[in-house]
C-alpha cells in the first residue's frame, strides 16, 4: 500500500496500492506505527488531522512498537489451507 485516501469530510475511504490500483472500503485499518500511518501513508496529514492531533502524533518518541488486535467473530473462519481439517475444540 502506498497511500490512505480521505474524502472531503476527512474520512478514510480508500487505499492506493503500489501498482496504482485504488481499493475503496468502508473502514481502513493500519498495522503500521502512527508515524508511518499518518506521515507516510496519509498525504498532507496536516489537512486531515486537527492541529492538536497532528502535533501530538508528530512528537511521539519511538523506541519500539507493538500492536495487538483482538477481533470478535460470529464463527470460525474457513481457511482454504484447512479444508479437510477439523479445528481443535
């Protein structure tokens, strides 16, 4: 991905791939650090963020980063690589 695109209401609406292809979505998630997300992937982030948000994100010191994402699902996903396998109980 090379860019997160926003609409005129400052809402993220699409991602642009390195190939130039644009994929629209209802929600955009980033597993990058705040710095990479808002200063590399969001072009002109000072126009998307409030002044306070922009300066807070700009002043974060990074010595390392970790992300954890918990997702609640209605049922277990069906992976192609596990077609004939039973999931452990």
